[in-house]
C-alpha cells in the first residue's frame, strides 16, 4: 500500500465512529446532489469513496429495486460504520481502491463521489479509472455538502490557486481523463461538479 493510501486510511479510521455525528445535517444536500445526477430506475451507480454510506439511501431511491448501487471505500472502519448505520441495505459495500476498481469496463451508468477529489493520490489516473467503469454518456458527480470557501474556513485555511476543485483546474483535469464537465456550482451551502463520460 502506498504512503498516500496509508495516510487516507489513517485519517478516516480515526474519524469513522464519529463521522455521522459530526455532520448530522448533510442528508438533504446529499439527496439534492443525487437528484441532479439524473439517475433513472434500473441504473447502475457507484458511490466512490462512500465512507459511512450517506449517499447510499438516496442513490437506492433514485435507481429503485431494479437498479444496482455499489459503495466502494478504502477504509474498513468507514464501511463498518456504514453497516452499523444500516446503509448496507441500500447498496453493496466493497473494500477497494478507486485507483483499481473491481468492476468491469463500462458496467455502470454513473459515479457519485462525495468529498472524493481532494483525497485522490493521482487525480488524473483515478478519474480515468472512474471513466473506465462507466459507459459512454454516463455521469459523474463530484460533490461536497459545503463549498470550497466554507470548507477552507472550517479548516482554518484559505483557498489556493492550485485547488483541484476550482473550475479552472477541474475542467481540464476532467477533460484529460475521459469526462466533459456539464455544470459547476461552488456556493457556501454546496459544491457540485457534473460531468459526462465521453465516447
């Protein structure tokens, strides 16, 4: 396991048990972001870096009983917290790295990634891997329940020019990874970048 992976696992392992209690009011923001992804009954969707599975219930509601929902995370403690919260009933939980997904190429209709982009050790390669498992025309949602400025303030920092989530940086990163950005919102109350899988 790389040092980047070890750091991510250590960061989330120590926070897994309290994660949902720290952010109890995020549910409506997750549901709204899932709605904007435009999923349909029967779709197959991946929650990449699913953490405690907060997106799994709205994803399941969007694709219905005939759809498939898979939550992938690198940190066992986060998946255990998802099970304790009962979210495993809304999707299949898989311990895996988004850099090497155990999924067939083109097998999904969409990917949802909450808070994902800032934890990717190789963003371009990792976004290409997400594109690999989505068929042409499939969607990607990169989401956070608060915007970049609010998140930076929460951590006592300011936004820097090299922030991957900035539109000027994210748009070409996505374009070079098999995605075309279709919309971008960065407000205090949410961050959502949507992209479509190029053919």
